[in-house]
């Protein structure tokens, strides 16, 4: 179907362009913008929206199908 649309439109059936908005670097933020972003983080923590490193590892492993190797402190020594 995509190929037939390319032939019918004599090109791609959608625009090919990168998004105009880019993430803002911390150095480019004003003090007020930085304070607002940091406050969002503080509010998120207060609301209990936090994950341990193990939880994040498990979520990423599940999402990307990665097998986890569980290391204990005793395994490192």
C-alpha cells in the first residue's frame, strides 16, 4: 500500500522533516525556567512517582526484552 501511494503521489505520502522543537539545554534556561523544571521534579517525588534502580532495570528489561543478570554485592567482591 505504501508503494502504491508513492506512485500515485509521485513521492512520499507524508512529510519528511525533523521536529522543530528541541529539548532546551540547562545552560540556555533562565533561572525561572530552571526553578520551574526542578519544582516539577520535587512535586513528582512528593506524589510518590519514584522508582528504585531495580524497578527501572526491570521495566527496561521487560520493554526491550533484555535478560537481566542480578548482581549482589557479594558477587562483585
